[in-house]
């Protein structure tokens, strides 16, 4: 659907529930909270549902945001909207598939209308209504479009602008990824005009290492293995590393950029052991150039973007996952090479 139609849906509701993907990143939280600010400016009653409270680097985005982690209370909010005749609208942001909405995803999409706003390539659209633009750098960028459409883009609060700027700067790898366009910079520029200080936001986001996270980096980088003539570099994270360095998954975010930054590397892979008892390995792949890792991820029921994709594998060891991925990556690299000819 078009952004004009999205605005009409949003206008129809007085109470709005916002949700995003589990283990939310900067774009997930920035776009969700950015939209929350916009809606509150328009006099809507908003509730942001998150499975877990926010404790880490993104805490600075939460001021004045109504966050609810108790799903029963989210349902009560929805029921009350229905009974009182205030229209209800539920929105999922930056979430590429239903599974990533978390344990209550199935219950969430029963809320109606349920609108999906996203930029993940391969998002087939769950819920009733979809506004999906896979070429956009971030969901945050799309929310800025929405602000324009709703006529509030020039009166954003500094907090709202900061949320959207965070969404954009994190999902573009600080304006470095392929999805970065002149529109991305134009929006970032306007957000700066509305009170965002890029250096302050970047310090909060990127200059917050601890010695624990530095030691975790050391351990993860020590796991480096290369394949296919050094075109593929694999690093791994184990539960033991997290325990020994007293860190969490969040501290490992972005480590895949180290192998990705090596000249010869075309695909960097980050394998993460799941929480104890889950027997799950999560796989993140980051590609440079034309190699389509979303297609590789799709072979293992995952998804994502052409240059950044992932999947989860159950009941296999790290080595088994690797043995499974390398031939698929080899195919993808061969295909890229042949397309170029
Ligand atoms: Mn995103």
C-alpha cells in the first residue's frame, strides 16, 4: 500500500499499538519510538510492546515513550479500545517475518487492522496491510516520509528526530551501506536541523565499549576461519565467551564488520550460539558487492537484505552449520561471478 493509505489507516485509530522485532536493533527501536512520538504529537494514545525491557545502549531513546513488556496489558489496552469505540490500529515496524515478532506474534497479528511497515527484502507481508519498501536504507527513513505525509516533519521534537537519526545511522552502518541514497542524507540533514547532534548520537551508540566487550571482541576474533580462497570469513560466539567476559549478545553487535572489512572477503559470517537449552545457532551474513546472501539465508528458512541476511539453525553444531553454509555461499559467489560476465 502507499504511504498515503498508511496515513489514512493511522488516522482511523485513536489507540495505537506498536511492535518490532525481537532483539531489537537501532532501526527497530528508532523507527518504533520515532513513530510513537509522531503519533503522540497527533494526539493518539500509543503503547510500544517489547518482549524485554531496554537496558543497553539504546536506553537513551526511551524518554517519554510508553513501553509495555507485559503482553496481557497490551491485550487489555486493545480490548479497551474496542469497547470504548476508539479505533485501534496495530503496527509492526522493521520486522521481516512473523517469527521475528516473538512469542506473542500470533496473538499480535489478530489485532486488526494490523499494519506492517518494513524495508526487508523478502518480507512477504504478514498481518492485513503492508507498506514495504525494500530499497530503503531503514524503517526510520520511511517513518520520516510518514511524518512529511502527516504534515509534522517540520515540527518534530528533538527526541523524535534523535530516534529517527539513530535508526538511519545504525541501519546504514553510519551511511556506508549500499542502501544509502541522497534521500537518506537529505533526511539526516533535516533531522540535524531539528536538533540532532550527530557526534553526540554516535558517541552514545558507538563509543561505549567496556573492557568486557573488548575481551569478547578478542575472543570472537580469535575464532576466525577463512574459506573459499579467503572470500568467506567466519567468526563465532559461544556461550562460554559471554560467561567468561561477563557480557551479553548486545556486546557482540557489529563484530561481523571486522572480517567484512578485509579486502579479500566477499562474505563475512557470524555464528552465534543460542541461549543455553535452545540448541540454536544464529547465522548473520554480510556481503560486499553483488553477492546475494538473502538468497542463501532463504535456503535455510531465513531472510534479510541482499547484503545483510541471516537465519537460525536448530540442533546442529557450529562446525555442522559451517559445513552446510559454505557450499551454498560458494554457489552464490559463483553466480555473482557469472552475472558479471
Ligand atoms: Mn531495519
